[in-house]
């Protein structure tokens, strides 16, 4: 985008020349504030404005096309990244998952697709979409196979965390996508590619899709797919904006592809917004239940609350409470607590207690001394 099309520099020069003609310095004329503000805005925009010649566009296109082509090198990176990410997810190891993020092979065709869509370059779009589609299907298949071979009945928190994307994930994807696009055209920013890949995390969500599909859980696999699509569209849109701002695509011709990409990205706001609202409600509810049970009931004064989780898919929602107690919790107490929670929160909930018994064990000698002292 050429910011000089706004005539800002020419307007500043003309206004300054007119000020000198009337015999008043520009810093005094109109208080000089308008001139200084315009000059300041021009200095801020100057680093973004550049003259992009045909050779620059050709070089960028060739680089992106080379990165986006479906090749053995790309497939090796996809397989390696997928295996590392899947094993890290199964072992619930954040460090291993970060290692898979650093490889980030899926980021390359996404950048190519962004530039291809802007320039209506069918060759680049076809190459990028082919690589992205094959890489995604390969990752889903490998992760599903690994999940079936390991035979784990339950997955850890790293897997579950990628099944409920929110608007925060879209914000992360857009920011990381902008940095990825800038890193391609600005060598000084190229060092941020690794951090960008870690932030947006393309491979782990698609591996989570495969893990849940392997277990036949389509609901949670759709949640992970939503996160993957959020990252995909967020990165694509932000890369397109970065290419336009830095002059590698004309703003006028980019208006239509940007609008279409923005429309598809906006469609994700509805489920992401609903997920964000549900997450906020869940946190508020669990905090209210915890406070109500701990502070306002006699039953929980004799137990220790270890953990609490809510299953919102049941009707009514089911709250699982993990507690430690020296005495068993009776069904009558559970019923009274359910009635208490319904009165406090205005809707029914089903309580389920997971009780871990606590027995006090002491040294016999110390116990005799303690009883003898009494």
C-alpha cells in the first residue's frame, strides 16, 4: 500500500510553503499543531511504505511457491512433527509438544495460499492447498493410528485443552499470522518465526482431531477441528494484511479477496464467542459452587475439597467433586446439597462425590503417651 496516495506529504509541503509566504513560521501558523501532527503521522507510516518493484514480487512468489510445493522434504517434516506432537499429547508433556510446534511445516503453505489469494495466482493457490490438504489428512491419520496403538482409555489435560477454542485463540492466530507474513518479507523479523510457530500451534490441534476420531468421539474432535480452522483462517487473513501493508499487493485489487477471507473468518466468531461465553460462565459457576459448599454448608466443614469439574453436556449439568473425608458422604447429604446449590444458583445441578477416605495413623508409643498425658 502506497500511503503517498493520500497526498499527506504534498499537503504538508504546501501548507509549510504557504506559511512562509504570509511571513509566519509554520510552527506558529495555526499553532503549528496540525503541521506537526501530520508530519508525525507521516514519519510513523514511512517505515511501512516502500517501493516494491517487479523483481521483488517475482522473488517473493518464487520463494512462496518453493515452500508451498508438495515434496518429500515437506512430508518428512509433517510426519516427524505429527509423531512428536502426538506422543507429547499422549504423555501430557508440554515440552515435547513445543518441540513439535517448532518444526511447523503447515505454516509454509498457509503463507503461500495467502499471497496466492491476493494475487489470484492459481498455480500458487493450487500448490498451497494441495500441500495443506495432504499434510492435514496425513497428520490426522498418523495421530489416529498412534492413539489406537497405544490404547489409552483417557487423555490428559494437554489434549482436552485443545477441544474448547475461544476468541482468545483467534486473537493469537491473527497476531502470529501477521508476524509470520512480515517475517517472510523482512529479514530482520525472520528470527520471530520460531516463537510465532509456538504461539499459534498448528500441528497439535490437528493431531488432537485424529486422537479423538480414533476413539470415535466426534464431538471433541469437532472442537479440536474448530481450533485448527481458527488458526488456519486467522493466519491466512493476517498474512494477507501484512503483504498489503508492506506494498506487496495493491490495496485496491486486494479488497475483494480480503473481504472474502474476512467473511469466512467472521463465521468462526459465532462458535468461538459461544465457547468463550460458556467458559466464562463455567468459571463463574464453579467458583460460586466452591464458595457455597465450603463456606455455607456444614457437610463440607468435615471434608477437604481436592478438585471439581462440571460436565455441561448432561441435563442437568453434573458437578464431580473429589474430596477427602474421614467419614462417608451419605446420599441424603448429597440430596440436601443439591437442593442448596439449586436455591443458591437458580438452576438444578447433579452432584457426584468421589470420596477418598482419610485414616489417622500414629506411632503406638506416641499414641500411648498422648493418651497417658490426658
